[in-house]
């Protein structure tokens, strides 16, 4: 394990598991993506071994690759299933990769003067390097530097394209800024939702019932686009805000948010909202299904960033292959530990599952080479209707369920 905190705590507490020392053989590895990059192709890994990333995880988790894959998948859907189905992919704000698509971006920019755009470096996280702008001249300095470096790169022809992002120029995405976020108490928030993928071929994905909303500490306004405390909801940003209260934090459990929205808008609208989010999870995974190198030894716990706007439309901002598993409060610590314990239950090194389970602890199977319906057996319909097996923001009685599944759990 390359981590401390909840990950190491959960692995250490797992009955029958032992921590391997430096040179010892291991069966299970919770590593960061850099370990993968440096070692995966150079070490022999037996069939039974499990690792917490896919080899080319970045196809989904790099902001520019995500957009490229989604755009391609949308086109494919339009060809094969028609415009209506393709429109179900319209859940990410208009995005361009810079410097590559600068001219396309400028064309789009000129269509709607005064619109707010957000620039995000593709290789960074936690809000680092992000800025908002409304005038082209605001990205002029950035453009000059990156264009110069880019042409030097092209002339010397150094490196391969995969290294290009990291070593030569900093690639950015420029994205339409969602100017009408849903506000609670005048504050903006986004959602962190966890999806576990245990296979890409066939696609098998699990949705965790818990997650949280991350609030900004300042009231939302479009008057000051430079203030990160207003516009970026990353915990890493918000916890440096002058009035941040570590006791209270800046999070709501997703259950609390679902209740709040239901009380305000009624069950029907909120169910549509959550079904739209399910659509985001599935379509985004499908967009990389053929691209990700499916390897039985790999699984991935993704952290989705979703923003809801005032029309209750959810937008996909990014997918993290290394969502933060550090804890910002006791409640957060428990959430992360339960999430990790249940991840290990699903990954099932112990070989206790039958493969027919639709639920394991807080995880519900939402895709198993096709949509999964709620109800007893795999494939069973509820009263003859298809009801998707998703329970995001619903009651998470994971302990009871795990007891039923595994009998009496060890302490
Ligand atoms: N298009 C957007 N519209 C509105 N807010 C955005 C948009 N993109 C990002 N944000 C805000 O900025 C934060 C950081 O952006 P994100 O894409 O998640 O990058 P990072 O990898 O730095 O977390 C988000 O959590 C959200 O609050
Ligand atoms: Mg993020």
C-alpha cells in the first residue's frame, strides 16, 4: 500500500491480510498512478493479483482525454442509434483542448461574447492552476508561453506524445463555465460520487450509495470571477478559506442533499435528476469501454465530480482515478473506510462471492454488460417493469446487508 490514512487502516484491519514489506511478494496493491506508469509494464504479475488502477486509466481521468472520448462516443451513437440517443451524451459543458484546438475555441468564443469560461490544466487536481475569464486577452499570456514551447517541441520532435503533456507543455482544457449552479444558502456545491469498475470487457460497474456535496464557503456571485472561494468547490481550496470551520467542514452527505431536494421539488423531479446522473456514469464508462485495456488484475474506484444547475440538470465536470481518500472529519473518515471495505468485498480476493450479487454492502451493481434491474435475481423485473438498480443517496444499511451476504462477519 502506497498510502497512509483510511486506505492503510482498512487494509491492515482486514482479517487474514498481512502487509508485505518492501521486497516481499504481494497479492493486492493499492498504489498511486505513478507506480503504475513506472512499473506495470516491467513486472510480472500473476493472474490472481489485484491492482487498483487500469493501465491507461487516464483515458477517462485526464480532462482532455475524457472530452475526446465523449465526443467520439457521441458521434458513434448518432451514427448507430440516432440523434436522440446521441443527445443523451450532452452532459458535459462545451470544452476544447488548448493549445491544440485554440482556433476552434476562438470561433466558439466569438459566437457568445461575455460568456464565462474556465481554464483547467489537464494534469493537475484540487483546483490547482484553474482560472476563469471572459476576455480573450486574459488568456493571451498563457497562450504566448504555451505556443512558444509547443513550437519548440514540434521543431525538435523530442519525446513521444504521451510524454508531451507532462514534460513539454502544459495542456489545458477550456470549458464553458456553468453560470447558473444550483445554490443552497446562496452557495455553490458539486457532488462527489463513487463508481467501482471491476471489468471493462464486459463492462461491470457498481455505484456507491454514499457520497457528498462539497460547498463553497462564500456566497455565489458572477461579479468576482477571480475568487476561488466562490467558484471552486474543491475541499483543498475551501479549507484554506478565512472563515472555514474544520468542525463543520464544507460537506453534506448525499442523503441529506437528496432529502433537501425532494422536500423542495418533489420525488418525481429528483428521481429524474438521479436517473440523469446514472446516465452520466454509464455513458462516460461506455465512451472508454473499447479504449481502456481491460485486465482481469485491475479494478478502479472512480470519483465523479458532478455539478447540478438551477434547472436540476447534472453536468459532468471530471472523473478522478485517484479520488481523495484522506478524511476531513470523523464522518468523512467513516465514509471512506466503509467505501474501501466495500470495495475490497466486491473485489473479493477471498473468493466468497458467487458472481450473481447485485448488491455488496454500499455498492449496487448498475451495469453488468447491460443495465441491471432492481429486485431479487439478476435480470429480474419489478412488476414486469424495468427499474434500474441504483440507490445513490438512499439509506445505506450496509452492515445489515453484509451480514446477510457473508453470515456473521468477523469483528
Ligand atoms: N465548467 C464548470 N462550471 C462551473 N464550475 C466548474 C466547472 N469546472 C470546474 N468547476 C469548479 O471547479 C472545481 C474544480 O474543477 P475540476 O474540473 O474538478 O478540476 P480539479 O481536478 O482541479 O478538481 C469543481 O469542483 C467546480 O467547483
Ligand atoms: Mg475535481
